C-alpha cells in the first residue's frame, strides 16, 4: 500500500463510525469485472438512517469507495517491427 491509503477498517470507521450499540456489518463480498476486482459491501447507520457502502480494493492494495480504473490497452512494439 502506498503512504496515502487507508485500511478497510479505517475507512469503515471514517464513513460509518460503528459503535457497540450500532455496529457495521458485512452484507456482501465478492469479485467483479474481467480482472476480478474485490469488493466488500458494509451496512451501518448514520444519523439513525441505514447506510450501505461498497468498498473496492485497488491494485496497490488500497481500499476506496470508487472502483479502480480498468487497465488501458497498451500498444506493443511488435506491431511496428518490419
């Protein structure tokens, strides 16, 4: 992980602020997309209202609330070789 990333636990604390009386819990986990990006959906309460947030794991090992960008197509040098 790079120096600017936060652990999944820190992000859950930041976004859902769980307590013993109002815990956050995992509702779904899995992978999606052709490159198998991991995700975790957590549910908690904020201002007495239910809130679900999906966290995505990036290639660097960091977790965030937005999915990683798909890999861009790369052009190989063999296309130009004669």
